[in-house]
């Protein structure tokens, strides 16, 4: 990731293409070093801020390998990085001086459907329940690996209040009873079997403003998990004990993202919400241990 980020920041944008990277305002960039990246142009700056902060929070939690490497870039039509695509920029309607995100393009990704208990139980309209110890005993290692990846995802989306993934599928159950049997939004699988958490721009900023609407889905989803990766549980415990979630995120963001000041950091209230959500996750993991 570090090698790609360094190369991407130094590379020039050789071409910009429509399609393949989400909304119509985004572009697929071919860089001068031969790599490709999705360039995301937010409807407003807080979406790019949410994308960047979510990426670095994943690093704080020790799960950054689940997100494609991401760097911020400044749109400057006459700047060295963008000069080769000056004409394409005119047609993109991007504002000069806007901050965009560059995310490494990952090949051969496939759609992912939620496993039980989140798929079958939710689809049947039953209350989400954690897997019991008896159910876990009979699972092969491959299924346990799958479960802890999903628990990382659910924990990450709870901390960031990201409603634009599994939570949005649960929300859609009210009019589409088969939605949990379809692909999960903004989640794909790499050829090695690892889950890839895509498009995290709803996290931490936009999501925190809409807690009242989405926590009735996010919170039961977290409570449905009692299987956690040891490293994830340990990091949550440390952030809880030190009350350092926002401070560690700020330190990592400022150290690794040269353009951080263009977007700024969490407000004091948002920082408090992040710590409160870390504390909630820690209490839930302690409850699971007690069981």
C-alpha cells in the first residue's frame, strides 16, 4: 500500500475514463506508471473527508488491508499531475482546487452475498442472533475466516456509522424481502478470498449526522456478532482504555496524508461520538466473552 501511494502521488494522470467507479462524476484514471485508480469527486467535500478518515481509521484498527490504498489529490488543470488530461477535466465539471480521492483499482473483484446469520435470518424476518458456541464448533476454518472478516466489516461500519453497505440492505427488507440474497452494497471479494470494503464516503462525517435514522439498524447488526478477530478486539480494548480513538486517528491521518489540512479533521463532537462508539463496541465484546 505504501509503495502504491508513493507512486500514485508522483505519477501523472495519463487519461480519465467514465464508468467503473460509481457515480457519474467519478472517473477511472490511468496513471503514467501504468496503474489505474478510481478518482472520486464528492457531491460535497465531507464525502471525500469521510472516505479519507475511514481509510485511516481502518489502519488504526489493524484492518487497513481490507480497503484499497487511497490518497487525496488536488485538482489543478495546469498542475503537473493533471496537465495531460486538461481537456478531459473541462468536460468533467470538477471545480479547480477541489480535493478528490485516488483509490487503487483492484482487478477481478466479485460480488458478495451476506452469509448466515445475517442473510438467512434477516431475510426470514427473524431477530438477528449471534451464533452460539455449539454452532461455531462444527464450522470448518474457511467459514470461521469468513465470519471474522464479516465481523470486522460490521464493527468497522458501526464505528464509522456507515449506512451504505450491509445496513442499507437491511433497511431495504421492508419492501424487498429477497434483498439479503443479493449482492451486498459496496462490498466485493478479491481473488484471494478477502473481502474488500469499497466506497466509505458515508463514514464518520455524513453517517454521524444521520445516527438517529441508521443506528436502529447498525446497533442490532453489531449485537448479532460475537466472533471477533483477536487483533481487532485488542485494538478496540486499547482505544477504550486510553480513550484515544480520535487522537490516534488524527495522528495517523496527519502523518500519512499530505493534503489532510485541505479537508480538516473531525469536529469535537464527532471525535466524542467516535470514542463513545469504540466504548460501546468494547462493552459488547466484553459481554460476548462473558457468555
